[in-house]
C-alpha cells in the first residue's frame, strides 16, 4: 500500500523523496522560498529530483504539524539539530520520521554547521582526491547528500515494512564514513594510509587513465584480470615478464608498466579499444561525451531513461531509478508547478 510522504529540505531530502515518488508513493514536498544553490541549474535539479511530487510553497510553519500528522513518513533535512527541533519534529505523531543533519541529533557537534565540502574534508575524502604534491580536490555534484538520502529511503522503507514506528537519525558525516570501507580496510589490515595519486588507483596495477588517439580510456585491472589485460594489449609476453608476475611486483615496477600500457594504447581509437576490451573481457571504459552517454546503446536497451514533462510542456530525459522490479519500461512523470497556497 502506498504511503503519504512529507518532504522538507534540500538535496538529501529531495533525493529521498524522489525514490519514494518513483516507487509509487504520494510525496508532498514543502518548497523553500530560497532554495539551496546546486551544481546544476535550478530547472535541471527540479526535473531530476522533484518530478512526480506535489510541491507546496508553505510559509506558515504552524501548518507543518498538520501535514506531518497526515503522513506515514516524514523526511526533514536541517542545518543543525536545533534547527530540526525548531520544526517541531519531536512532537509530530508521524509513524516514521527521518532526520537528516550534518552531524546527527546528538553528540558534541550536533549544532555544527557544515557544507558538503567541509564534511568531505573531515571524512578524509579530500585527502585522497587530486594529484600528489598539489592542492587536494573535492567531489563534484551532490554525492554526499544523495548518499544520505538513499540511506534515509532504505531505513524508512524498512521501518514501514516492519510496521515499526520510529525516528531515524542520519548524520551526513556518519554517512560519509560508512562509505570509506576500502580506505579503512587498508588501514586496519595493512597499516596503510591512502594518499593522492591523481587518476591512478595505486593499490592495484595497472589501474589508470590512458590517452588514446581520439580520447581517453580508464583501465581497472585487479589481479584476476592480468592475463586478460595482456591479450587486450596484444602483449602476451607480459605474462612471463618477471617484473609483472604478481600485483606486488607490478606495483614495484608501476612506472615501467604504465609506460608500456600507455604506449600500446596511444595509437588506438576509442572504438578500437572498446572492441578489444569487449573481446578480452577487460574492465575498461572509454571516456564519453555527455551526448554519447545519452545515446549509449546499453542504457537504451535497459530503458534507463525516463521521460519527464516540465511545467512548460517540454519533455526531457532523466535517469530512472537504478533498479527495476519488473521488465516494464519506466512510466513518464510530470514536474508539477509549485502551489502557492497554505491550504
């Protein structure tokens, strides 16, 4: 049975609400007068996040409690724990309530304010991104907010399935830390602290971005794919080269190996490399333009794109959900205009 979901917030709450809306639930979104700035245009963000929702410009906070009381799930994204409490979150009788804040509702940092870039730095991600010896970089887009919103959807759905009334507390900082499993495993199991290495993954070799005659390709070769890589490169003699017999040896001789791979691939075109990778079953991907991604035959064959109709009647393509439960193509959805009412 479909739930009514009340959504309050920016990108994290918006992504959570998107997942509910695309899985058949009734989502009511309360729109801020001053929305948070995004990585894409406001129109693009709304088409991606809010299609299929009812959107209300509600200026009277006293009415929020009435809307929450009529919902089965409420999702609230706030800048601090106190800002969340100011909404009246604790007083709402909603069966499943989800709080999304930078550092959670408890603890000494509960009222710290932080942008996603600050949290990415605190969580160690910034330390890993960029070229060695140069300034670190941050992740683009809304990675942190969307991951937190995904957690909110999973937790709220589980609570509804279990018919267990509860309040769910999601901190962006903890969300980020839960996604750093490879980094923490390297430290706990090998005593290694990861550092910046540009495009190179470093711990498995060769895994890097290589130039082609007409573009770029990223190759990711874990030890199980080493023999296949030698066929991909048409260099079978590398399988018996004593410098490259194990991943540890390949790491020790990474400069020489990267030069061999780079020199072999440089004269090839993207189409040639893609054909070779498919034949050799090597995990390699040519870098595509945005137009090429939109026309990607694999995505088209799997009905990845969903039509979204905007308030102006224009129809665009947007990604559907990353999973599918049946083989039916995704239904078109509509981005409804904001209702300027307090009813």
